[in-house]
């Protein structure tokens, strides 16, 4: 929020001040209309009642549809825009919804809001999904800042947390927002979209709205900033799109000389020492072990500081045909001792994109067997042999992924906050 401050000196006459106020009174409604603002939005932003008479404008010729579950959205329509993109397809969001149903801990009590805007001819203009949940305020802060704040959370895990309405979800990377290119400059449609998400945030007492996973050259940058959203850098994401090879030699030919040396030194010598298994379903005991491996990594990774996912997420993976477990263990180990030393949790998006989404490690063996690097490479190998066109690695450990041929893509988020106190505090710590 911001206001207008005008300096008045003793050289100004009362007639000057009167003329200024009259001019503002004439221009303000025009500025409000041009920027898509209303007195209702103004009252919410400044927590004051601006109840003077407001000129009515011509009704919008658009149809707004709001739903609370992907089950209420036409699957074919949704997948037209999001199939093959991370975990953003229809099945992906059904999975995420199932993971966070009926949770006890409030950090896992997620609510979903699906928004569609059509014109009167039923042409889709805007479609997206938002999640309302509890965020750690330092989620996008530097790891050293998060490390310090985590010490303060030992007595209260909800210290420095806020309810946030975010585009997408904290379980998925990528942009689950479609905006018809024809309406980029149609402020009436976009303002309907902004008013809708602001109303959702207000009704649910969210302190922030976050629009995330945009490319640096987003055509909506000026639009978002004009609506009070502040751009902030997000962790980069990694993808591999060059998959038209069918042998190890073919894969190595896609790498730079330095990356080839990395493979020959840090990956190839260890492949014969480990056993890799692809598991569609595992026993409860194996799942418990995989969950502990995941938590090992989560506790060390403060680059994107979120709450630990509940075990129900991994139980849902075990029930879903869209997920598989890539388990790695030490070769020639007695069966009773052959527990996995690493695991990759992989999502299969429409036979188009392979998504190594989460990883779990036993750090006791990571250096000796190069477990993490093995899992990264085996994910690439698995995706190619299964006929996928693309790999979406998501965020973190970008240096390791780049060495294996991944393209690193910078991303932006746009944040609108009802209070800047916490943001200012975190910025001061960095």
C-alpha cells in the first residue's frame, strides 16, 4: 500500500490548496478505473472505510468460476495447458489434494482454490490454482538466515510463520497459470482475476499473496507491479530437454568436456558397486525407511525452507500409479542388511515428463558410493529408457544437475504483503 504525500509551504495560498484538491477529486476516479481499483479494494488495503459514493461502471462481460478441487475441473481442459509440466497436470493436483486431506497439524492443512474466467462465448481467458497454507517466513531467505531462525523455532515451530495464498503449491514447481495472450492488455479481465484472489486472501486472513515461478522476461511484470506485487528472486529450476539419445555414448556426447570428466571420475566408477531398483510399490517397513531417508535430506536443506512433508504424502505415492521409487543399495550385501542407502521419489507426467521430485539419503554412505550423483544420473537414464521427452529436476543442487546436462532456469516470484514488518526484518538479516 502507498499513499500520496504533498508538501505544503507557507508560500501556498488557500486557493492553491483548494485547486489541488479539486483536481485530485476529478482525476482520482479516472486513475482508479484505469488501474482497475475500486473503493472496496482501497478499503481493504488501508483497513479504512472509504464509503463516499462511487461511480458505477459497466458490468463485466465475463464469467468467473471458482472451485475447491481439481475433481470439479474438466480434466481435458486442464491438461490442455498443464500436461507434461512438472506435477501440474490434473492427476498431479489430485495427488497433492489427497496428500493434504484431513491433516491434524495446521502446517499441513491446505486449501485449494481453482479459478477460471471465461468470456460470454465460453472461451477460456484465465485458469489457475492457488493454495492457502502456512509458510515459514524465511522460505525464500538465504540458508544462513533460515539456520538462525530455526534455532528460535526449537521451542515453537510456528515462530515466524504466516498464512499465505500462493499460486501453485509448496509441493510442485512450475507455473499453474494460463492467461490467454489476447487479454494481456485487457485490464478488466486481469483486474477481475486480482480482485478474486485478493478476496480469497482477505476472507481467509492470509498475510501474503505470492505469484511464483515466472520467467525473468515475464510479459506480466508491469501488470503485477502495478497491482502492488513486489518481484523477488526464487531458487532456480533445472530441466533436461535433450533426450534424443539411445546409448551411454550418445548421452555423454550431449555433455561438455568438463561434464564428461565429472561423469568418468565421480559417477562411472561407482555404478558397478550399487544396485538400482525401480519400485512401483513397497512394504510399510520399506516406506518407513524411505521416509527417514527423505527427512535426512530435508533437515540439511535450508535453501527452500519449508515444513517437513507428512508421511501421508509418501503413503499416497505408494498407492499411486503415477509415482515410482528409485532405490539404490550396496551390491553384494546380505539380504537382511541390504537397506537402501538412497531413494529418489519420481513422478510420471503423462508419459511426457519425468520428475525426480524428492530425494532421500543415508549420508553415512554418500561419499563412499556417490549416492546422490548416482541417483541423479540413474533418473536421467530411467527417463530416457522409458521414452520421456523431458526431465524436470526442480530446485536445489543446481551445480550437480548442470554437470549432468541440465539447463538452469532463473525464476521470479511476485509478493503482495499486508504487512512489511517481517519482510523488512528478514531483509535486514541477509
